[in-house]
């Protein structure tokens, strides 16, 4: 592994990055330990593969540059760690062992299309049975499904010219019929 230290120095009156020796690097680090944050020197480490070898560079930066780099680097490291937990798959990818042409066919969802279709068919069968049983029963089912079980009594009294007690008896008979239908 090759390690290079780039530090700022004045060269011909201009501040430039130059290569430092390991001894100079150690001296800079020792001096840096006791300094307050505003007088410290800041460095980043950058490693990359050069053929079969790993090269590391320590590069000096200004405090402002270092804070900006550190912010971006922290975000990148968090994304990299989070990315290692999850796999990204295309929904168009086939799954031969499961017999699926694409993952679209097996994506789980809280939406139950089969249950919804079954419920719809059951309600249609119930409506047909209620129509054959009593002419007013389908209206009562619609009222129950809309949540008006308790508030529909007055409306039914007016519509069918019945007393409250007669509507209550019809509701009881209706509920018994629906329960018997659902038991089948």
C-alpha cells in the first residue's frame, strides 16, 4: 500500500499542495492535537486501487471545504450502508423457479381483488334472493349497507305506510333472512 500526504505550503509566495514526508506528517498531526478548531488543519483520506495495490492519499483542505466534504461524505456513507441491507430488483425480472414471467405477477398488496370480487358476487346473490323473498327487502339492504340501519325507520314508515312496530318486525325478519342466507 502506498500512502501520500499532501499538505499546504508556501512555494514562491503562493500557497500550494505539496507532498510531505511521513516525519512531517507526524509532526503536523502532533501539533494539530492541541489546537482549537479555528486553528486546526483539516485532512481527508482518499483511497483507490492502482492495479493490484491500494493507494491512500491524505489531502489538506480549508475548514470550509472540509465541512462541505464531510457533510456529503457522511450522507454517501449512510446511503451505502443502507443500500447494503436492501436488494434492488426490476419488476420485469423473470422468476423461473416460481414459474412467473415477471415479478409484477407476485407483488404483494393490501388490495384484495379476489376478496372484493367475491364480496360483490355475494351481495348480488343476496339482492336476488331478497327480491324473490320480499319486494321491500332489497331497499332495506341498501339502507343497511349505507349505514342507515337505525335512522331508516321513519323513512320506511312513510314510504310503505307502516307503523314503527311493523317496520321493526320487517327489520328483524330481514336480519334473520340475511343471517340464514350467509350461513348457506
